[in-house]
């Protein structure tokens, strides 16, 4: 049968002489793989530019639950980025967001709220001039959909954050997987601040880098077989 849905392109790879296999996270059918022919010919029906990683698209696709690979029939842009492709910093943030999403979203189950969260984050990235903390805000927000949203809250009696337990705590945990008070306070700010205002959270370059590494560790502690993240190294370089 044919389905119509919105999607976010997670991954593309060449197949044969002129085809592509594309992993698209869809609003209605979760993460799906599609093959599309002729996109690398001189005059393709559907241009490969529509299927680049990060692309926000509306698709018409053939769908069968018993197959892991089906064909794309139509692709149209849902949104054409105005700044992300032309700003190396925004591109790096976007690639990091998609890499993290691709490594935690593994099934075909539809999760419309998660899809909207991810798409809205990418739209905000394209529109905003204050995006240097957006990747941190994204990782904190994504944890709510994955089942390990931080518990309790930061205050004078809960000044540390235990990455293993996933909660703010009154005393320094007896292991290395925790945030010091300055870092725990930043985490609380990320929890309390809307995505549109995350860029206003003050933090030094070294603190921003530390928070990113701590959040990656947080994911590794709470997601079994969480793969290595590679794009954060580029992200750290371009954000300065």
C-alpha cells in the first residue's frame, strides 16, 4: 500500500549505478529504509539534493510491514533550510543532533511526539542566531522520550548530579560518574529553559565541552550498547 508521511533523512548510501538507499525517520511509521532509483542520472525524477542528511521532507512511499526495504514514490521538501547548509557551525550542530537520534531510535514504532521534538529542534536551529547550547538542550530533552529524564532538582541541598542514578543528590557520589555543583546547576538550567532561550544560558567554552562529554556519558550509562558518537569532535572544533 501507499503511505503519505513526513520524515527526516538520517542516512543515505549509494546503491548500484544510479540508486540510493535512504534511512528516513517518519512521523507515522518510525525509522524506515527506502530505495529510490535514478536519482544519480542526468535528469532524475527526484533529485538527490532532497535526500541529503538533515533534510525535512514529505514522502509518498510503498509500505509493507514484512519488508525492511521498500520504494519511495515521491519526495517533496517540507522545509527548505535557509541557514543550516551555509553555516558550518549550524551544520555541525545539525549533524550531531541527527547522529544521536539515529543511534537511539532503532525501531519501526511511530512516536509522533518524538518526531515533532526532533523536527522542531532542527527548525529552530535553522531560524535561530542563538544556537551554541542547542545540542545540549536537545540531549537533555531527548532523555525524556528515552526514559531517563533527570530526577529531583538542583538546590542548596541537592548540589550534585549522579549520572548513574539519573538524579540530583545532596552529597558527592562515591564514583566518577557525576556532575560537580557548577555543572549540575547548568543541567538544571537546561531542564528549565525553553529551547528558544537555551543560547542565553551562560557557560564558558570548557564548561560547554564538559557538559557535552557528561551528557554522552549519561547516554552510555542508560542505553545498552550505545554506539560511539563521532560528530561531537567536529562540533567542539567549530563552536570554538
